[in-house]
C-alpha cells in the first residue's frame, strides 16, 4: 500500500480574521510497505518430535527438542537447521525461558504451556545474524553502551500460540499443538 501526500504545497492558515500564517510544506510521497506475514498451524506434535513449518522461500519455523522433554522455538534458514535466528535478538538475551516449551528456568511444565502467546523477534538472514552477534560482542566487551545496533537491523516478528496440549503427568507432556504468525520486513 502506498500513501500519497502533497509535495511542495503552500498552506494558508487563518488564525484570526486579520492574521494569516503562510507555511511552505515540503512533504514527500511516503511509502508505507506492510511486512509480509505467513500463518501456520500444526497438528498434534508428540513429545520429543520436531516440527517444521516452511514459512518464507528461505525461512522455516522449527520446534526442536530441548533435551528436557519439550521444545525450543527457532526460526532457521531452510538451508541450515543448525543456526537459530531468534535467540540472538529476542530479549532477554541472557536467559531464554520464552524460547523453551517445557519444564525449564524454574517454570513448571503447565506454567510453560500457559505462557502464550510468545512474541519474538528474529533476523532474516545469515548476514544480519552476524551483525547481531557483532553488536552483542561489542556490548559485552564494553565497546558499546547499548544494543541500539540490534534495533537498526531489519527484524522479523514471530508470534507463537500454544493452542492445545495433553499432559501425561505434571512433569511429562503427551502432545502439543501450536499456531503462529511470522512477519518479515519488505
């Protein structure tokens, strides 16, 4: 969608009958491009089973095994399911309970499953992942005062809903279902 506004117009604004302000307004045509969004929904995902949803020509949503009987939320390059694009730019950056589905970080299994929706950010390619890593390294080394460099990257948005689950016991899950929306900047 493109929004057009007047460019280089003169505006006359009467304040009182005898006072007139003339202002030259130089507003250029603004392009308001919306991010491209893709929705996904799983069937039942059994405990210990990965789930992959192809979302963009080069990106996949991946629920991978987290070693504790649950899953880790990832966005990965379709060409390389070993490098995650979410964790590097989704605060908090030191801990990751928002990326884990299952018992971890002092949360019970039920508490983790009720933590929904989960709103995350991600980089969209390997070059931006390397830029994010460099920004984090500079911050941790004291070479940067803040992490503003991360906000200057073209970040995508990921929202994940846990839409259903069945527990085997308070500490074991039988299955889950998830849905989500992934939006990439244009």
